[in-house]
C-alpha cells in the first residue's frame, strides 16, 4: 500500500508515516521512488483481520 493512501486510511499525515518508516517503526519497501508498506503490515496498522487463503 502506498504511504499517502495508508496515511488517509489511518487519519494521520504522510509525513508522520515517512518518519515512522525511517525510524524503523513500520516496515516498508522502496520500488523506484515509491515507498510502499506490505499488505500484512498495513492490515495490522488498520486493525483488520489477516486474509485467509483458500486451499
């Protein structure tokens, strides 16, 4: 999930998220110039249940 989208969903500023990522408090990846938060980390931050994968 992109940082700006996650910031909106969490109701915080994107600058706050970027600082937390830089401090190592939130795991993220860089894809080119874009910083993304893995889906499972975003779900945790949003207090959503983990998705179940059908067998």
